C-alpha cells in the first residue's frame, strides 16, 4: 500500500501517526542515530522523515541506509531543495511552499525534480507546505526567503490550505520550523483542520508530550518530532505511547 493511501485511510478513521525527523546535518556521530533507531524499533513509529533546510554534509544516502538496515519503517524525504533527492528512500514530500511567494519553491524546484522523480521508484506525495510564524526567524524561513503566516491569522492559513487542496495537493504540512520557539497553536491547527479534508501534518517545536497531544487533539493526523529528540531521545517513548493510546482507544470504541 502506498504511504499516501495509508495516511488517507488513517485520516478517515481518525487514527494518528508519528514521524521522526532526521536532519543529516545534525548526525555528528552514528551513535546518536543508533539511539533513535533503537527507540524507534521498540516503540510505534510510523515514518522517518529525512532532510533539512540546508544539508551541508554528503551523508543523505548513508543516513537512509543506516535507517533501512536497522528498522523496517518507511523513509520519507523531506527535502529542502531538489538536491536532496535520494532514490533509496521510499517516498518524497513533493513540497510546494504555498504560504510563500517564492516562485522557485512554488514550482521552480519541482520542474528540475520532476524528470528525476519520473525515472525512479520514489512515491511522490504532493504536499502543500505552510510556514507559520513561531517567534524567531527559523532556518527554513530564512533559506526559503519567504514570510511565514502570522501565528494569529487563522483564516489566512485556512484559506491557503484550502487553495492547496483545491489545486490537488494531497497533504497539508503546517510547520513552525525546526527548533521553533513556539509550536503551532491548537487554534491554528483546528482552523486549518476545519478547512480541508486531506491529512494534516504538523511539526516544529513539539518538545513535550503535552504539546504533541494538543496538536493531535486539535486535528493533526501526523506529528513530526526532530529537534527535541536531539536533546532527549527518550521523549520519543512518551509521545509514541500517546499516539498508540489514541489509536487503541478508537479500536476499543468499535
Ligand atoms: C521541522 O516540522 C519539523 O520542519 C520538525 O520540527 O525539529 O522542531 O521537531 P522540530
């Protein structure tokens, strides 16, 4: 089954998912990734996202193969640019940065990437990517040269997501940016949730299980955790238990 189908099916049943974000630039020593891989194999982790706004180290393939050698969890590319395409992953978030007005990230990079993607086996997942302001300037806002949507402009975000859905995008990703000071508020998540029917990915600054739960409750289908695990990998246990409990409670209601 394709990952997009899995996400749509889970969304239809109210089931939640969790992805661990691995930024190849932040893997200074293989042991750090090994700890995450051990925790991922012992807990219910649905996906690995791999990528970053700016990858300066040539270890993308190595990181993917290290994941694949140790766990059977799908690897999804979360690319900062068309340079971050690696056919050894399972899928790619084909991101259009619809909260911004930078043509290169709305369609330019995609033109470069399309013929490459046509000739490999990566599942292409068309995704409307929305940056939401989170306090300080994040790497992704700086590198993308776009202005994030103000965090209290709920209808701006909701209409942007709706336009993305109408354009045929299959997922919406609300991102406060990696290591964001403030995570995306439940009010913002629920405003976007009400405006679209496609699965909603939420990430950026989720560094406690309370924040993760609030995002799920507000309507996130898939939460992405990266930065916080660099400081405290064990947090993964707490958050994945929450996702597991949420899904189990749905089973119990059947
Ligand atoms: C960033 O949404 C991801 O693009 C995850 O953010 O690293 O802050 O968890 P964190």
